[in-house]
C-alpha cells in the first residue's frame, strides 16, 4: 500500500492512550497552516473592503459639504450624479451581457411605472433632501440626524408588518429618539431649516427602504441583481427630482455664470469635473457596499457603518471645526447604542432561524444603497455580480 495522506508529507504516528496499546495516525500540520493562511487572507480582505467602503462613504459626505459651499445647486448636483450612475450601470449591464451571453432583464412599462416608480420617487426625495441640507447644516448634525433613519425604518416596518412589535424594538426606538434629542439640544451650530430637511430625508428614507424591500422580494421582476436595480431606478429618480429642481433652482441656475452663462471656460470645466467626480463617488459607494456584503455579510456592513459614523464625527470636528459638546457626544453614543442593539437583535434572530433566509426586516445602516438588498443571494449569482463589481473599481 502507498503512503497515507493528501500531500507529500506522510502521516505521523503518535502513541495512543496507555490502555489501548496502539498508535494513532496524526494529520500533518500543513492543514492547520493552510487554515491559518485562509483566516489571515479573509481578515485582510474584509479589512480592505471595509476601508474601501469608508473611503467612498465618508468621502462623498465631505465632498457634498465641500461642493455646496461654492456650488449652491444641490438638486442639480444630485440629478447629475443620477445620470452618471445610470451611465455606469448601463455600461456594466452591457459588459455582463457580452461576457455571459445572457440578456439582461428589461421591465415592461406597466411593471416599471406601477412597481418601480414609488420606490424611485422615495429614493430621489431621500437623496435630494439629504444633499440639499448641506447648504445649512454641519457634517456632524447631518451624520447624527441621518442615523435616525433606522427609527423611521422600524416604524414603517411595523406599519407594513415586515417586523413584529417586540419590547426590544420599542427600546431601540427610544434609544435612537432620545439620542437624537440630546445631540440637537442646545447645539451651537443648529439650523432649523437644515435639520428639517435631513429629518424629512430620514423619514422618507424609512418609506424608501420599506418599498425597496417589497420591490426586491418580487422575484418575478428579476431585479435581484444590483446593476439591474440601479439601471431601472435612476431614470425615474431623475424625473421625480426634476420638478423640485425646476421650482427651487431652475431660474437661478439658468442665470448662473458657473453653468449656462459661463464666461470662463476653465471654471465651467472645473465645475463639471467636480460634479462628475461626485457621480463616480456615489457609484463607487454602492459597489463598495455590495462587495463588502457579498464577500462577508450584511452584519459586517452594519457594524462597519456604526464605526463609520464615529469616524465621520471625529473628522468633522478635526477638519471642519464642528463644535460638539459633551451632551451632544452622549446623545450620539445613546443613538449608536440603539442602532447596535438593533443590529445585534437581527443577528440573533437570523442565527435562531438556522441560517440565511429571505429578509423580513430592513437593514440597519441608513446609508445603504439600493443594490445591497440582495445580500442573501445564492453563491452562483454572486460570482457574476462580483465580476461586475470588480470591473468597476
């Protein structure tokens, strides 16, 4: 007989317990070494994906604040970002179709207007109002208020019966609401108009994610792939935001020397380049989130999102001089404890069900993009989506 073992290293014999009088074959240490390497590689990959997600997520927040200081047309900025995202998603669909030789899903006009339009309108208002608020609020107040989106998500989950009312959920709501009150109480840089815009965006965000979950749970639509979801949502989001833009920014933009009545071509190119960069950041944010979820788990993204909020506030205080009092920090900590409790409850609930199942509740991270809702896809589908995501980095 030949040597036992799966490699060139033979199995070694070690003495068995004294009462047996036999020898037991021990596997080579190569297996343990391979497991250690796999663990280190997965840890490095996870860390790299988290850092990539942080770069895009924190970067686009500070980018929006920086751009709105000199370019006072946030709705036009958002619409241009939507156009860039649509362009990249269309190119990605074409790339996948050429490589896989499979046609991408195209919805009928009836399904498009009846089922996709409500989600697109809610998403457009959420993103538009959020960017609009940067004209008035600091990054720290924006970050804290947007974190309260989980509060509205839970409320609408209960209304639409996507979540069951439990005492723990009531505690989550009270922690987040109490933290938001403490953070805004006697804030030296508080702006009521901007706060109302962000809070309105968070409220609409609750509707947005409820409708998004209901949309993506309809398997017959075939929108489980995030690229197809973005491709179908962006045009309706653009049209939904256009009336708001026309009323509040249309006339001012048409007479602005930065776009239509420009006199300096160099200035025009710099403005358009800055706006295009924001679209790339928004597209990169979506794919970095999806990569993190597809290669790890939605729980990893939720936990990373909590620490991202802390990093954003620290950077806002250090780089932009945002004034945050001790009471504000305590309110922020209270809000994060509510979000953390919600994440932990969902993780325990998922583990108690014995494995991944179709989503019943909504995600905990308030800034998740639409393409994250299919984090529970089968491994076969993940291979195609991962190829597309890698191709856009």
